[in-house]
C-alpha cells in the first residue's frame, strides 16, 4: 500500500470539503468539551469524597445547662456521654468543644460578615465532635446511642450537609453529559454526511482504482483517516477549551469555595488527565462512524 497516496487523498478530501470539515471539527469539539466537563465533575466528586473522608464528623450538641456549667467535659453528664461514645468500636475518637471554642471557630468562619456581630458564646452549645471509624454504620450507632440521653440537645450528621454538595456536583455532571449526548448525535450525523460527500466527489478516481485491482479496504482507508483526523482535532480543541476555561472562568467562579476548602481546585493536571481520554473518544467514534457509513451507504 502506498502511504503517500493515502496521505495525499486525506489532505485532498479535507481541503475539498473544508466547510463541512470545519463544522464537524467544531461540533465534535463542543461535544467532547462537554464530556470533558462531565469527567472533571466526576473527578472533582471523587477528590471531594476523599477530602471529606477524614473531615466528616457527627456532632453531639449538649443542652444549654450542661454547656454553660461544664467547660472541659469533666462533670458526670458530659463524661458519661463521652465514655459511651469512646467505648464504641465504630468510633475512632471523640473531641470536646466548649462554648468558647465553638464561638472562636464561628468567628473565624464568618469573619467580616454581619452574622459575626450577633452571636455570643453562650448562644452556641458545647459539642462532642465524634470522628468515625466507619462512616456509615458509625453515624447510625452514634445517633442510636445518644437518642434521648440526658444532656443531649441534638445530633448532627455532617454527611447530610456534604450530601447536598455531592448532589449539586452530580447535577452538574448529569447536565453536561446530557448536553454532550445531544451534541454527539449532531457530530455523528456530520461525520456521516462528510464521509458520504467526500466519497461522492471522488467516485470517479475510486472507480478507476477498483477497475485496476485496488481492494475495497484500500479505497476506503483515506475516508476513514479523514474522519479520525477531524475527530482527534476536535478533541484537541476541546482540551484547549477546557484549559482556557479553567484560567478564564472556573478559577474565578470557584475561588471562594476552593479557598475555604469546601472542594479541591481543578488543576492543570486534571485537564491533562482528561485530554487523552477525549482524543481516544473523538478519534474512535469518528473512525467507527466513518466505517459504518462506508459499509452501509457508500459503495466503493
């Protein structure tokens, strides 16, 4: 097989149908850009789960009288609650947080905001902050052990708060994948049409090649390579768009919650991780679509 002929035919096809080629590349880039956004959302969810795996606690808030009278968990009620929690095999550790410590942490979190001016130490409960050895079974065990205990105001499972964040990130992922699917259908139709038009415009020379003994695979190969090249170029543009979007939009949009440690940042390394996947998806789908189109709709 003469490689120079194949290369020449590929460039001829791309140049001859330049407007459809550009449309196909851009549509593919948009579709794969959305896929890449979804993959980044999945990666962020995974990293956020790892981030919170050591942070998520169950908070046992104490009643006002116990909180005010016991500043170091040395009195019987608080000590008894703490011992009950520490004796559970599902609990890794228990830390007491007094009203004053809770107030200082609150002021640090809401520094510079109007909420910081209206809260006083006595308005915040003392808390037993429970770090779990088992995130699922441990939380339920703590809730059951503290239910209706004297001195317990309420039990707060931080996983319920974190779950809302995961639901939001999951929603972003689902929306981007849905939009990517719609764009992918448009890209597939464009690839199919481009292959058909390219084959039709070169039907005479392909017919001559078949008459002189060229195999069907040999005459189809340039069209397949055209599809693969446009798919790969679209994927590279999508990766470049994700990189530009990170610096121009994402970093600014997420700066507040990233700086607060709510979610981890999206790094250049994450986009580098996504880019080869997009290239493989773009080139692979384009190649398969081109092959199916040639087999079903084009006789070469």
